[in-house]
């Protein structure tokens, strides 16, 4: 099925400031059947915003393994699609 990538999960990482996210990660499923994408935006308080990182994965399992690796770095606030 063709169409725009669908957001399947998003997570925000906060540090000391509860109003300033340090990072935002998003999991997208490509609707053309070619795989999944993990997008990572990093916002460092002293260094400023970093370029968007997009990592492509051939399947959901490898994309979710990447999410699990990222989530292990701190306390993330995670939202599933129905909660977005």
C-alpha cells in the first residue's frame, strides 16, 4: 500500500528541565512495504540542536531493537499512535 509513512511510536527524553526535551525519537512504518524508519532529534542545552538522524530498517523487529537501545539511555516518555 502506497502513501505517507505512518507514525507508530514517539518518545521524549527530558533532563533537569521538565519543559525542555533533550531528544525526540519517532518510529515510522513506510506504507510502500520497503521498511521502517527511526528518526532522532537531539537538543543539547549547551550545544544547541543537532541535525536530524534517520536510520532505515528493513523490518519492524530491527527498528524496535534500535528504539529499545535508545530508550535504555534514560527515562523516556513514550506514546503509542492512539495516544498521539
